[in-house]
């Protein structure tokens, strides 16, 4: 696990948010993956992150976030977070509401921000909130 892989994965998570909330087609580079949300497509994201520069990854994530936020804002003009997602029923027959999709996205970020913090700790040796700089003056 690397920060590059985490960032590309989170860009894909944002793209999935846009797809589920607004029934949007996947954006590039995931559109090129034939089975968009298959395990192979998810693996491709993790596997190819090191082929991209830091700037490319940041740009991909920024575009994905902006798209997801625009789609969510558009859906919220039609109702609140309790409305069903536009994608339709999931395999179990249930139709997740927007609140569930947004919370799933937040959960994904929470998990991976923790991973990123562990990677940072391995690099700089600072664990948690550094007592010399916390709390801020």
C-alpha cells in the first residue's frame, strides 16, 4: 500500500459515488475498464498507480471529487439524502438512499486516511499527535 495507490483508489471511490448517486457512466480512466466495478477493475487501480505522476494522481482525484460533488448537488435539488439513489436496486433488491451512499464514501475515506497516517508515521517517525507541537499555540 502506498500513498499513490490510496489516492488513485479514492479517485475511483469518488467516481463510483457519481455513478451510484446519479446513474452516471464511469469516467476515464475507469470507463476503459470493461467491467467497471469488477474485482479486476479495482485491482487495476491499485496496480497502475505507480505509472502516474503525483500531479496526474492529484488531478485525477480532484476531477473525480468535483464530478461526484456536482452529481450529488444536482440530485439534492430533487430531494434530501433520504431519496433513493438513481442507480436502482442493488443485487439484494434494496435501493440504497443517498445518505447510505454518502456515508459509505465517508467510511472509505476514514479507513484510508488511517492507512495514509500509518505510512507517514513509517516515514517520519512521528506517532499520533506530536507532543512538541500539540496542542497548537
